[in-house]
C-alpha cells in the first residue's frame, strides 16, 4: 500500500460532494485506500491500519484542520507499543487545498486541488519518480483543560500555528463564523473592525439603531478585548498581564494574500511569537507591515523568534485557542516547544 487518504465529508469543500471518497479512490486506484471520517475520533483507527500496511504517503483532504488531526493522531500512534519499537516513522504527509486558509500547503508550495495532487502522486509512484520533500517544523503543545465538571485534564497535541488569545483568536472566531470563509471575509472582518473603532470607543456607540448599525457599536471592543494571562517567553516572564494578542507559529503564514505573518519561523528550529498589548491605533499602523510580512513595531509589542512560550490564565475567563484552524476550548494553560519535523512533498495538481 502506497497511499492512505483521509477525507472529511463535513469540511467546507466536501459538503456538496456526497461521493467524494469514491471519486478519490478512483484516482488512487490499487495504490491505496480512501476513507471518510465522520468524527475526529474515527481518524486514529484508520491511521493505525495505514501504519500497519506501511502506507508511504498520508493525504489529508479537508483543509488545515484535517492535516492537524492526521499529524496529531499519527504522532500519538507512534508512541503505542505496537509501533514504538518496530522501525516506524510518520509517513510523508500531504495537505491538500480547498480549505478556508490552507496555510501549510501554501507555505510548502503545494498548488491545485486534491484530485490533481493525487493524480500526480499516483503517476510519480508508477514512474518511480523521487518527489522533492520539505521538512516542516511543528510545535509540541502541552496544556491543561477543564472538563464539563471543572476538573483539570492534561492534553498534548501538535500544530504549526496558534492564535492563543486576544486579537488573533477573536479574528478567527469571526472568520470561521461565516458560512463561506475566504480571503474576502478577511477583508470584511478588518473593514468592520476599522469602521467600528470611532463608534465603539466614543459616545457614537450610544446612538440608537438604525443611525448606527448594531454590530459597529461593539465590534472593535470585542476584537481588542484583552486576555488576562501570564506569558513566559524563552523562560522569561513578561511584565504585563493584559494582552491584546498572543500568537505563535512554527512556519510563516499567508492569510489569503492579505496578511503575511511569522516569517522568522521559516528558519529551521525556531518559532515566531507575536505577543503584546498594542492599542487599536498601533494595530492600524502595522497593517502595512502585516501585509508585506515585515516586523510589527510598537510599544508593548513583541514580534520575534523564540524557542518556547507558556501561557497561563490568571482570571476567570478561560482560553479558547485556535490551533491550525481547530478550536480547543476551556484551556487553562498552554506550553509551546519545538516539535518533530514533518515531511511534506512539493506537489502540484493539474
């Protein structure tokens, strides 16, 4: 077995494709297997079979979130007794385009849709072609969550980028709330935030509807609401405890061509943190830098390479970080360290 494909029928691009698995299986042919996953819990048993059959390539069809769960479950499986001592390693892993952002595929240079990517992958296997691969750094993320009864539970996951709290997390919460998240929605969220600033932070916010639209009254204050946390960066606790934004990544991210962030993370072995408590005016002044991928500047704003970061809640409001597009709710503490490298081939789809 050469190719193992996980397809998420509930992802944005697959909802209108009830026969998605069959279509991809027709492309893969006898070189592999395609499985639909109805829930996150169904991923690990399928990957366990892929490992047993020594699948050479794992393909995640469903966006950055699908890749996140494939990598997390795969690395967890390698710690099981069956695989720990059997000369197993994480197979070459392939993200596909068509998700809401696809920042991993974009970073590596994977273009085209899953159909074309799988077609070219199958042809490379049949021809015996050696694919060029990129070694992508991941982050090892350890945390503490509260269950529905308020009991603390430790967890471990892996990821490539996280909006832990503050501006980035609230941005993505509004972004993913849209029926069709796309680059235009990024512009929409930014536009609403800018339009709301003179209203939400002045007496204009008290003017009744319809003179002032309801969403503009609190849109900006919601976006810039600080997170009450303690942040430790490379072993050094930061003085402030109110953060407008706490973000970290192990690779650079291109958000729909609108923003380019975390460029220092492309240096092997280091992550890139953007944390601080800039005010709205400072954020507006940095929009150009965010678009060009330049360093963000301002008082109480840290934008630099790092080797580790810990975030711990100080107040009653728990964190709801987004890791690779996936929500982790009721989080009390998070620690980010350098994780294992993931092999991703540079494929194009017709």
